[in-house]
């Protein structure tokens, strides 16, 4: 049986979004972590359709931030 990876990571959410997640966690009697993990699993295919920052053409040729950092 594979063991679960339980690494800790801090995530920051806008206050209103966090309140909504907390409300839903309370409503479902689940943890915040469980709600966020399920939301990711449901949304991941859609999120992967978004272009990466490297896929977006740079309209500002003089702004090279992030390209070599």
C-alpha cells in the first residue's frame, strides 16, 4: 500500500475566498486541506489549459523581468 505524502506548504488566499472555503469545510464537516485538494482535482484539467507565462508573447520588449530570474 502506498503511503500518503504529507508535506506541509503554506498557501495564501484572499480573505473572502478563505472565508468561503472555511464555510464550505464547515458545511461538509471536512478540513480546509480536504476541500482545497478536492477543488484542485476537479479543476486541474481546466487549469492546465491556461497558457504558461513562457507561452505568452511579450508585448513589452523592454520588460525582461522573469525571463532569466
